[in-house]
C-alpha cells in the first residue's frame, strides 16, 4: 500500500504496521511512518506493544498454553476464517 499524503493518519499507520515491521514498506512510506511514530505517542505505544507481543509469542511452547486457552483461540480463529 503506497500512501500518497504528506502526513500519515493513525488509521493508515495501523494498516501499514505489518509491512513496516517486516521491512517491506517503500522508502517514502517508511519515512512517513517513522515521522508519525516520532510525534504520536499513541501509535508509538501501539508499535511497541506489537514488538513485545511478537517477541513474547515467539518464545511460547505448547505447554505454556492451557487447554482452555487453546480452545478459545482455535474457536476464535475458526470464526475469523469463516468471515
């Protein structure tokens, strides 16, 4: 997704965050993204939460997830996939 505006809105940032974290944003969009993060505490906090979630979830092993939590997650994913 290429952003054709001088400034990036919070909604646009949320749409671009995965590409940003994967290093897949075009240079111009990356610059706009980083300018937005530098001035928006809400979005910079959101980005940090995503980074922490990625770091922590990468360390989970099956034994860390209770059977109940696994069931809830599987049902959520099944429901999400059917939409």
